[in-house]
C-alpha cells in the first residue's frame, strides 16, 4: 500500500517543466527538496540554461525528504529514458540508480553532492564500472565552510562583550548525513576552528534539513551552552530559524536566498556562502556539451565550482541581481559552453563571473 502511495505521489509531483525542441537533447533533473528556496533557485538556473541552449528539460519533484522516495523518483526518471539524468547523490541508493541507468543507456552526471561511503566502493570512478556515469560537478564545500567560519570568528572578535581572554564558543547546526554535503561542511568548520586557539566548538548536531529540527536542537544546545558566541549553520532553512534564538549570538550559514539576503541587510545574519545554485545551469551545460562532442572529461571527470560569500559589504549588489528574475534571465549561458562561447576552453563555473555578465556583454 505504502509503495503504491509513494508511486502516486512521485507521478503527481513529476512534470515536464520546460521543453525546447533542439537537437533531440533531453535532460531530466531530480529535485530533492523542491520546497526549499535554494533548490527552487537551482531549478531556475537550470531552466534558464536549457532555454538558451535549446535543451528539452524535465524536472521530477517530490514533497518527501527521505532518500528512498528520492530513489524511486530517480528510477521513474530513468524509465522515461532521457538522454541525460542530473541529480544529487544520496547515501546507499546510488548503485541501484547506476544499474538502472546502464540498462537504459541513460547518462548520469552527479552534482551538488557526490558519492559517499559504500557507494564509492560499489560504483568506483566515473566511466569505469558504469560507462553511463559520466562524472560529477561539486562545490568546494570545505573551503566554503572555512570561509564562512572565518568571517563569523572575525565578527565575534569585533563585537563588544567578547573580550580577548574569552573563548569564542561555536554551536554547529548541520544537515543530514544522507549526502556528503553535511560531512564536508562540518569538516570545513572543524578545519578552520583548529587554526584558532581562542575558538572552541561546543557541539555539532545533525538535522534533516528542516526548520523544525534546527529550532528544537538549537534551543536545547543554547540552554546547555549559554556562553555561545556563534551559531554556524549548514543551510539557509536552518539559519533562518536559529537566528531567532538570541540576538546576542552571531549567526551565518550556507545558501543565498531572499531570506538570508534580507537578514544580512537588517543585521540579524552576518554572512552567507553560496552561489552554488548556479550548478543547475553548469551541470546542464556539461550535458549539452557532451552531447555535442565537447566531452568535459578532457578537463577531468570530477569537476568543481566555486562558492562566494555575501556580507553587508556586497549584499546590495548581489541582491539586485539574483532576486531579479529578469536580470537572471539575461545571463547568456551559451557563453559558458565549450561548444559556443568558450569554444573548447576550460569552464568558468564561477557565480561572480555569471552575475557580471548578460546577453549584451562579453565574458
């Protein structure tokens, strides 16, 4: 019964989002968290790129957050036989997805979160055991987390009430370990803190990337550690809840959303690292270029993208672009393709370059 209900839900939330008939190139995307603003932004950037490049794009969505519903949705996408499937890797389900894709000859590019744990052993490197597993595009989570942590530490040192002799205490509100994202972001936090003798981590706790989990756990931890100076959070949906706990605690996190940008503007949020929502566009460009004979493997099968940080100093500029639908649609994604603008040159998967370019400018 539950299996049938899951299938019905999957079908209900599956839709043909954008169709552009060109070169018979079809790409499907499995959106793991369509209710999250970050993932809506990922989907939006992918749609804009599909429009520019003439790609038939289909998006599958579900309201469930568990990895098994996600697996069912991915298998449904494969059964519909697109030429390419782009998706986030989740722990313990990727080998079954690769087997199904190999049978249907559906090429896979993993993005945002890579393989982890037993999946790495079972699947191996791209184009090894599974020829359809073309590669991955992942943000540099560790470096981004270090950048965020350092900015929060600097702010803690600058604020009155944190004396030189006092330790700067940090509570970490992380996401789920079903993906490698949470693990890598935590690693970046720990790595940066290890460089500072005056900084300690009180505790880091996981959540299921939900506001409710963030609220409940941060309340408990703040009572346990009342001298906490910093709340480090692994996502906007977590940070927006945590910042409500106390206006005496410095808060920052990942993702550029309308809420995080507004919070930075009003001073209740110190910093947000992000820009990786553009990976929706970048991974679609990789699929497009591969289809047209510009195989990204000449650059490597596992590529990376850069994140940037927003603080009060650059918030206005970034907000003026990413919160403006018309300006985001003006980004010419052909210029980031090795078939068109870059003509065989290395990719420039950098959000800062994208935000400063439009269809009337040159890269």
